[in-house]
C-alpha cells in the first residue's frame, strides 16, 4: 500500500495545531511542533516531505526557520500558513526561504488538502528528477532509449482508444471523435469541465494523436503557484535573477519546445500574468526572469478550466484577447452524472487499476453496488469515483465488492426499495386488469424457479392448490423453459 506523505506542522498555537492535524490526518501522516527547536529535532530523526509553518513564532520567524530548512534539507517542500499578509513577509518567503506556497488565514479545508497533495506530487517529482538526472549522466544513451520506449507506448495507447474509458452508447464518443479530428491541427485548444472530469486525459489524447507525439508533453497547474513562482516555472530564470537563483533554470515552455504544454486551471491566472501568457501565444517567444533577450519556442498550448471563462471575460476578470487566443477550438467534458451509462465500464477499469496499485485481488463488483453508484451524482466526477473504488476495495472482506461497504453519501443517494418498485410498475402497459395479471405472472415464475419448478412447494407458498396452480400456468402460458423477465 502507498505510504502517506509526512507533513510537519509548526505552530505555537496548540488549538491551531490540533485543528490542522484533525483535518489532514486522513490523507497524510502528521507530525507537530510548537516551536522551531522541536521542529528541527523532528527533522533530524524523521523523513519529512512537507513543512507547513506559521509565520509568527517565538524566536525565529517562519521565513527564517524555512530558510534554515532550505539550507539543511533542500528537498523538503516548504509552505507558510499565516493570518498576516505583510508584503515584506511574502517577498522574503519567496526569495529567502524559497517557499512553495504562502497560505493566508482563514483557509478552506478542501483547498488546503488540494494544495498539500500538489506539494506532495512536487516532492515526488523533485526526487524523480534527481534520480533521472543521475541516470542520464551515467547512461545517457540507455536513458534516452528508455524514454523513447515509454513515449512510444503512451503514443500507441492514446492512438488506439484515446485513453478515455466509455461505453458504446456514451455521449463521450462524439467528444472523442472531435479530439481525434482536432488533434492533427497545430492550434490551441481550451478544455472545459468540472474538476475530475478528465481534462488532462483529453489533453494527452490530443498530444499523442498529433504530429508532436514524439516530443515532450508537460503539465503545469496554474492555480498552485503565485505569479512570480509561476513565471519562473514556465519561463525559467537566469542565475542571480532573484535571491536563491544560483544557476540558470530552463522553464517548462522551453522543455516542451516542439511538443505540447498543458496549462491546467488557466482561469485562476491573475490579470497581470495573463498579459505574459498572451505574448507567448501571439509571438511564440518567452523571456526568462533576469534575461535581457527573448527566446523563440515552438509549443502547442492546451489549456483547461472549470470556470466559465466567457462570463469572466464579460466581468473583466479574464482578458478577452487571451480568451480568443486559447479557444480556436473548445472541448467540453460533461460531468459523470450526465454519463451514468459509462459508470460500469469506468468501475471495471478503475477497479483493475486499484487491485494492481493496492496489491489486493477481487473477482468483481456486485450489481447492487453498481446500481447505487449510478444513482449518485458524483460532484467529484471520475476522480471521486476512483477514490470510492479504492475505499470499497480496502474495506471489503469479500471477493465480490458489495454495496454494504460503499460510503454513506452514496448509499443515501441510492433509490429505496419502494422507489425501485414504483419504477418497475411504471413500465407496465395496459389497463389495471392487464397490469395485475402481468405482476401475477412474474410472481408465479419467480416462485417456481426459486423452487426449481417443484409445483407442490410453489403452490404451498402461494396458498394455491396444485389444480389452481396448474390452471394459472396454463392461463399465462408458463413452462419450465421460461426465464424471469425483468423491468
């Protein structure tokens, strides 16, 4: 089972520590310290991936402590959480402590968890990058061949089935056909849809079905970084551009040169940064921080958002010229509640992936559990469905995953027995006499099949004589070869 990310929370307010620990402990392994001395002792003995530190602490400030952490443990992702928004604190945090995020109070639990999960991914990527850099220096040819093999495998997967799971009757079929039609043309695409609908998956399908498939596909979540960090991440920087910039760094646009860059959550970018993005789209050139000259890049831009950008343009929040640069082609992904016919095939694929990831095998999932899932509205869409499958797999003791282990919110949304009965009755045709006879016929068949067509037992259960039962079978034309009809 995947080990939880370890987060060290440093705050001199015990109530704040307890609150954060209670909110985060389900998703992360939490360590706490009330001062920087305790925190440093923990760092010397524990493997910590993220530090969440208050700014106002006794002794050292949060920025001063994280500056020390940056020197001793540079790979740890550093974050400030504070009720103070002094601009000098923020600048110091960015330049001196090299923090990943400056979070201001009050914070929303869901937003905080999302930011920390992004930070955990950043930590993993940093470690992977270091490993790959070492591997590249030691065996560049072998490493290059490995990358090419992986890229070719991805290309084949996305070209064969778009990578988007759906049923034969799915409304997604038309959308996937549009993706294949648009992919070969070197124009920007804006993908819209609620969180968790698979926008990055659609972006990858566009890339791997294009002539850029043999080049890089890079991803940036624009909502996760403030402007300065986002600018350095996308455009790169020169040594000495700011405090802590000890060497030149290539940005994601240059890394994606010849390939595709996917800008997720583009609707969260500030108006000031929108101007810089517009120049890249218009001129095909970037300027790294601290550089005197621009650099040309050949990159296809695919953007995504869960916002209504057209409404943001009208309100003045999003630049109209940037909006039209991003949207020569628009692709909207419907929420899962509008494509419930896809849930069974999605469940099967996600369950297969979960059994591999969690190392636990099962034979399948019950029809009752699938019915409950199709009745739920899935506000978190496919991502929420994936989490539910993992929950179901972990909690189940049976080889067939049943509805009894589904989360309470899903069970509450499932139709009750009387609702199912009403739905079944609504499908009957004819007048009252015809409908009653149809129900009677079904009851007779169900009872006889359950008793393996032992007419004596069936007659006894139904309170009929054998003669009476035989008469009804003849009346409805029932025989042992009949199967139960549903609906």
